[in-house]
């Protein structure tokens, strides 16, 4: 292609220079952002600490001082009021004396607190504190003098003498706390001014902190955006080129893919990836050429094989046609043989019956009667064999026709009993029916003639193996647990079937015992035909292995739905 792509020997990532790796550049960029953010954050923290200190100073210094001044003023007001009430208004003097003592104590405590704050935080206001103390001490002394005069008057004659009245009025004029209040109000005003000044300082610190925070956010955003844009172009552009190259490789445009790859020659991991994709492109291109040759070769081979398959398909069609023709001929032959075999048997059986049941053709001696019975039995067996063989054949080729209709279970069982009673009576076998509710009220979907054939076959088999005296055969019908099928059971009290031979009972031409087969006859096809008929009805037939008093064969037929009625 005339294009040289960066390559790293043996795919060793350690060959990429440390300073060229994308991870290194990302770490440096993030460290730079972290440094800026940390520095700006430190400034924000510094200004926040300044704000906190100013607020702390405001709380610890100015506000407690103002609170103490207010409490001093309130205590002075209470002292003035209580003293006037005690001195000039008759009444409960003890109550007022207690109030005066409490308020003087509060006055002195708050004054001591105020002086302590001045000594600690406001040494320039010490003169104000001294003035408040001097005036306050004088105020309290005057109150004490008024109280003493009041007490002297009370102890002497309960009335003020003129000299006491003059002293009382003189002290009363000096007792007014206006001068004290002026000094306290002036101190409070100074403290308010100090609070305003410190509030301005706090607001300035808050403003500076806000500016620093906003500035730090702006700087961090600008740096982050610049860093993001740089690495977006540094990383996403070559990755986009590699994506386009991969897309072109996917559609087989290897020339355009090579152009995209050439834009990503770098000394970092992306360059390594670009080199790997270029090698992959060259490998795929080479593989495609080889694959095209192989496909062309295989296509020629497939065309040859396809032509051979077409020839074989024609041969198979001919063979299939021949098989169909042969099968039809076989079916016609079996039908013809069955018909031709039955044709001479019908008059033969009829004349034998006439000899056995009437005297129209003359009487028969004992030997002749025995011979006629043997002939009649052999003709019946031959007729049964022909029917069984033809039925097995139709089952094998799937041509056994069934005319399924809803049939009452009770009627189906009773019709079988009626038809089989002559046979069982001749052999002195007790044949009974047992229909368990709700089976006596349901219909089964079946070809009644074929089901009668199945039940008759099972009953006839049972008559051959029950005892000569006391033989019993029961036909039972009951609905299964799913309420979708009816289970029919034909059971007897005969000799039973060995467990090891039960699995082979439904196989073609199988006999339980050759000796029994010779004694009782049978083609070995009856149970095979029964199995085929039941399965064509969608049911199943089996031997009940748990029954130990003879033989019990069960079969199921589906219950007719309302759609079939």
C-alpha cells in the first residue's frame, strides 16, 4: 500500500515512552487541576476562618459588654423604685428591703462583669467603667442613707421630725440616677458603634470569601473545560478515526480504512492500537483473497455436486414411483387374496352350519358331527386369520379407517356383553359389566365397531385361559383422575401372564407359550391389532402388573367434548 504504520516490537506496552503514555498525561492534568483547586480552596478556607474569628470576637466581646450595661441599668431602675416605695409609701417594708438587696447584688455583679470585659477587651474604655462605678457607688450609698433614715423614723415615733425631713429631701435630690443612666447610655452607644464597625469587617470578610469562592469556581471550570477539550480532541478524534477505519474494514473498503488509520500515528497507546488494527486489516485483506479463491473453488465443486444430486433426485423419483406402484399392487394383491380366500370360505361355512343346526341335508352320526365341528372351527380360524392379517397390514401402512363418533360408555359395554354372552355361556364363563359413576353418564369419541372388536378380542383371549369351572371375566369402565379419559378394564381369574413375558405381549405373532398356542389356537396378531386400534384413537393399552388374580388388561379412550356432540 506504500503506507508505513507505527509498530511496537512483540506488542510490548513497556516500549511506549513514559512521557508519551495517555495515563501519564491524564495524571499530570488532574494534578494541575487539583493544585489550582487546592490553592483556591485554601484561600476560601482562610477567608472563612477570618469571618468566623470576627463573629467570635463580636460574640465574646461587644455583645456581653452591652448585655452587662443593660442589666446594670435595669438593676438601678429597680433599686430606685423599691427605695421610693419603701421610704415614702407605708406598707410591707420587708418585701421592699429584700428587693433592694437583690437588685444591689445584681448591680454589683453586672458591674464587675463589665469591668472584667473592659480590662480584657476594651482597655481604652476603662475611664467609662470607672465613672459608672463611682456614680453607681454613690447611687447605692444614697439609697442606703434613705433606708437608714426611714428606719430611724420608724423606731422613734413613726413620724419624721423636721430635721429628718430636711435630710431626707437633701438625699432624695442626690438619689436621682439620671447621671448614671447618661454614662451607661453613652457606654452602650459606644459599644453599638463598635458592633457596627465589626459588622462591617465581617461583611467585608464574607464578601472577600465569596469573591474567592467564585473566582476559584471560575478558574476550576475554565481549567477543567480546557483540559477536557484538549483530551477530547487528543483521545476522541483518533478513536473516531479508528472507528471509521473499523467500519470500512467491515464493509471491505480496505483503502479508505488505511487512510483513517494513517491519521492516528502516535507514540502512545492509541498509536499502539492503530498499529494493531493495521495488522488486522492486512491480515483480513490477505484472508479475504484466500477465501475468495477457496469460495470460487468450493462453488465449482458445489455446482458439480449439485448436478450429480439432480441426477440422483431423478433416479429417486423413479424409484419412489416404482415403490408407490408396488405398494398399490401389494395392497390390491392382499385385498384380492383376502377376497378370494373369503369367497370359498363363506359357502363352506354356511353348509357346515346347515349340517350342524338342521336336518335338511340328512342326519349325521357321531363321527360325521365331530368332523363337521372340526371343519367349522378350522374355517372360523382361517377366516379370523385372514381378517387379522388384513387389519395388521392396514395398520402398518396407516390405511385403517376409523369412523369416530361420540358413544355412550354404557351402551358400548352392554352391546359387547350381548354379543359375547353366547361364547361365554358355551364355555360356562361368568361375564359381568361394572360401570363406575360418572362413567355411566359420559360419552367417548370412538369407532364403536372397532372398539367392540378390541373388547371382543380381549374377552375371547380370556375365555381360553380361565378355569373350566368357575371362570369369571369382568368388563369395567371408570373415569381417570384427569377426567379426560375413560379407562376400560378386561380382567379374568385365569392363569395369568408371567412378568418377564408381559413386555412382548403386544408384538406381532408373539405367543405367551407355544404349548398354549397349540392348545387354544390364535394367530398372535389379535393384541397387535388391539394396540393399533387404541393408539389410532389417541389412547393407550397396557397390562396391569399389580393384578395378581389372573390377567388384567386396561385401555383408555378420550372423553368426547361438547364440540364433538
